[in-house]
C-alpha cells in the first residue's frame, strides 16, 4: 500500500519466519487437507518484492526497539533506522505444560513450517488427537479427516464454538463433524501425553500417533512493552492505528483499537482484519489521517460447512435465525440491547455482503 500510494523511499520487512509472507488461513484448511499444493501458499513471488524495491529479510528476529533513536536492533546484532514503524508481530499459540507436552509428536499450528510438520506426521499415521474445539482445532480435525485419519477432539466446553457462535450454530457444527466421523471428548482436558497415548482428566486414555494442540493464542507484545508502548492484552492503538509512541503503528492480531459500533476497544485475530489494518496504517504513515472503521470479517471451512461472519459480538442477548440451519441455508443475526452487532451466514454470500455494507453504514452513522 505504501508503494501504491506513491511512497518512493525505502521499505524494509523484517520477519522472524523462515518463509516469506504466505496464506496463513490455508495452513489449517486446504493445504493441511492436501487439496492445495505448496506453490499456492506464498502470497507473492520473490520477484514481486524486488520489482517494488521492498527489502524482505527473513529469519530476522527483532530484539529491541529504541523509539528515541528511531532504531531497531536484531538478534544478529545488526541495526536499522526507521522513519515510521509498523508492529505486526501477530500472536503465538498457547502451549500446554502438562507431563509429556515437550514430546516431539505434540504439534502446534501457526507457521508454514508447523503445517508442513503436521502433514509429514499425517502421512504415516492412523489416528490423531486434536486438543481444542476452536476454529483452528476444528479446521485441523476436518482437514485430517479429509486425509483419511481417525480424529478425536478433546475440549473443555460442552458445545464446540458456542462462546463465539451461540448454541444453535454450535449444535450444527457438532453435527457436521459427527457426520464426517470426528469423535468428540468434551467436558474434559488432557492430563498427560505419552508417545502413543493421551490421558484425559476424565481418566479416559486415547491412542494417538500424533497430537495437534489448538487452545488459543496470545498476542506477541514483548517488543512493544520493551519500547514503552501502552499494552492492555494487546497493543493499544488509537482510531488511526497509531500506538502511544508517535511514529509507531500496530496492525493485526496484536492491535487493540476503538470500535465505534460497540463503543469498546477490541482486538480480533482474523486474517481480513489484519490485511485491512495494514492498508490503513500505510496510508496513515503517509499522513492520510484515516480512521480504521472496517467491519471485521472471518470465515471458516469445516468439511462441507462454510461459515461467513461479519461484525463482532463479544456478547449478545438475542439471536435471530432466518432460514434453516439444518439445510445449511440461513442468516444468523446477533443483537445486544436491540443493536445488530454481527451476522453469520451459511450458503448466503449475497446476504453476507449486504450485512457487511449495513454494518459499515451503522459505523458511519456513529461518528
């Protein structure tokens, strides 16, 4: 976006990842399922960055930001000056600390290397255990079933994804996974791992050739905290995505911004939000003075069930369903105090787009 807007100065991207920018959502979806070849995963070929004079440095871990000197320092001892800085450090998986958690067949999924490792493990496996019934956990379960593995899901809740989508949609999600052969062990958590088994707090013992843990993520805020940037379960930013330190912006999983629809500061871990925030931050680095008011959007694909969700409802007091959940053809509206906060659609792409436009208008009216 900096280049599209006419900025001709130096642009440097520093990433601790060994791989260039890639399609992260695909790591738990089609790529993991074996339906997408790896050549689909990079967002751009290397020539893209070279043609736009974007310096992409991989395996480059930043260890310190010095806002006074406008300088960052890397683990290898090198230093880089900056005029404007974007923090997009994302989030890291929450890790279990139970006995056996450090065994080599216990996997987490965040990077392309992580997904490659799970694909490799799946190639010689018969049964996998997934810990967590979140988006990542259930997408992994669906993808591994596509590969023909026996899959068991362990989670403390009684209805998968109920906290985010409500009981009615959660029941549908559970039914779809049941129909595709996923076995649930709900209302419990793992107590320990062994090389071929998972022991649950309930006392049940599950066979497992490998395990994937997907129990949530935490924003990577250590760099921001070290630099004296305000942090509150995320990096606090203003309506323009600038942090408490002038010249430093934040976007993506770490950014906690003021949402005009709910009147609260929110942080959302979704791909489309991160993309749109990066674009807004770029324009504001160039002086645009543009508020970030985009409507949050995410989607999840699990077996033959595609859920599209526009808006953000951390809580609600009413759920309205138009159509049929059973037929996978419906619009689900989440309201709080009469206000429409979010809309989920199944099999209704036009309705999803219309809901996003309506929510945009509601945000504009809130100015």
